[in-house]
C-alpha cells in the first residue's frame, strides 16, 4: 500500500515563497509519475505540476515560471518549490503517486 505524506504548507504573504515536500512509501517510486494537485474552497481539484520517472516536468499555465517540481528517487520524495505566490494560489495541495494514490494534503494560504 502506497502512503504519501505532504509537508511544508503554511501561511505566506503574497510575493513570498514556500516549499512543499512529499514522502512516499510502499511503492516503486522511481518508476512512477508524481504530481502535485491543489483544491481551493468551492473549486475542483486541479493539476499543478507533474514529473515523470525520467524527470520530464509539466505545469499548469497558472504556475509556469513560478513553481518548480522536482524529485529525489533515492529518498522517495517529490518537491514543489513555489515562488512569487499569489492569493489565488491558496488551496490544499495534494501529492499524487502514479495517478492513483493521494496524500492527505497540506494547506497553503497566501495573504494579500
């Protein structure tokens, strides 16, 4: 059973930065695509960024140039560095493993 634990959320002012981490266990991490999704209140969950097993990354248009996804296969971890944060980035951020497994999420709040 794959387990995912996110960390690094919190409160930040607009223009600031935060880094999220996701630790995975129970699966073959290095062969799977990892992704970050987010869900704002009253909104559907949306893809923020994904990274394949060979480190190809893709991003939602709304975060391109501001967010960076990366992974460490040796530590079974995926990261999301978020810069130039905007109030509209406020959401619960979820880690996804292989398109199937989800973490419980970590809240990011960006104040204006």
